[in-house]
C-alpha cells in the first residue's frame, strides 16, 4: 500500500475538485471531503497516476472504484447529516464509504465479493477509519439487524428498486440508487411515512451490475 500523501497528491486533488465543481457539483461539504481524502490510498500503487483523473478504475474481480464525479453526485443527493446511520451496497474499494465517514456518517457497507470485502476491511483498519463497518453480504437483503437507516446508497446498477431496502429506511430516510439496464437513471426515494414513498429522478449514469448472491 502507498500511504504517503505528498504536496503533489494534494495539488492533484485540488484540481480534481475543480473539475468536479465545473461539472456541476455544488455541495461544499462533499467537495471538501473529496479534497481531504487521498483517493490514491484506495488504488494499487502501480495505478497511483490514475487516482486523480475523474474516471472509474478497475480494482479487480471485474469491479471498479466509482468515478469521483459519481461519488460526489450520489453523496450530494444523500444530504448527509453528522451521525446519520448509512447503509452502502457495494463496498468495492471502500472509497465511497470513507467519503461518507469523512462527512460524519456511521457507515455500514456490504460487499458480495469476499476478496474485495477482506481487502476493504484491512485498508480501513490501516487508515483508522473506524466509523465504517464492513460486511460480506448480499446487498439485496440489506442489513436488517442494524436497520433502520437514515440513508441507503446503492453503488451498482439495479434492475429495479429492492423492496427489502425500502423497508430498512427510517421515516424521512433517503435511498439513492441507479436503476436501469444499459444506462441507469439516478433515483432518490424518500420514505415519507410507514407506507409512503416519494420518488425523484436525476441524471443518467453507467454502473457495473448489482449481482445476486455471494462469492
Ligand atoms: N462503492 C465502490 C464502488 C462500487 S462498484 C467504491 O467506492 O469503490 C460496485 C460494487 O458492488 C462491486 O464491488 C460489486 O462487487 C458490489 N456488488 C455487486 N452486487 C452486489 C450485491 N448484491 N451485494 C453486495 N455488493 C454487490
């Protein structure tokens, strides 16, 4: 692991934040979190050069670390408040989970690939990010023993909205999820009552698919 954060890295991060800002992200707390968290800690040393491009990047097991713009976009939609209990589906590199932690959330993150789960857990322990808890679970089932959540974030493409996740939302809680086959529409569902949900639609994105079961 490469855990040095140099002036050069910090400079590249500032440029990345400006790029994301120009693309339309206005949430200053989110931009500050991206500026403060070294994204190169979440990639292999050999790919360090790529860490501050606004691009998704392979992290093994056919998975990717999300594009910084996408992380910023989804995080802004969540409107994180300090101490929010947040469920993330798709730990991947744990970069998104760590951004949520920087914003003061208590994060529970689920990953179906055992290898990625183990790697994420080790990295977070190393970085002393202790407000993120990792689970090797199928995200379709959510995490009933820790529900309800004030926020739920899905970071893989879903064909439809999983009902189990809606049931694990707190009243006034928000679910942010990309839904669709080839391209996905970003949706935000707010639970306004025990059986009442409101739906908002945002831009289109491309995510790796949300898969069933564990491996
Ligand atoms: N949030 C990640 C990027 C996620 S890519 C980051 O910041 O790096 C999507 C992730 O979702 C992949 O790691 C994939 O293995 C995981 N995934 C796909 N289907 C899943 C499921 N049913 N349950 C849990 N994780 C799943």
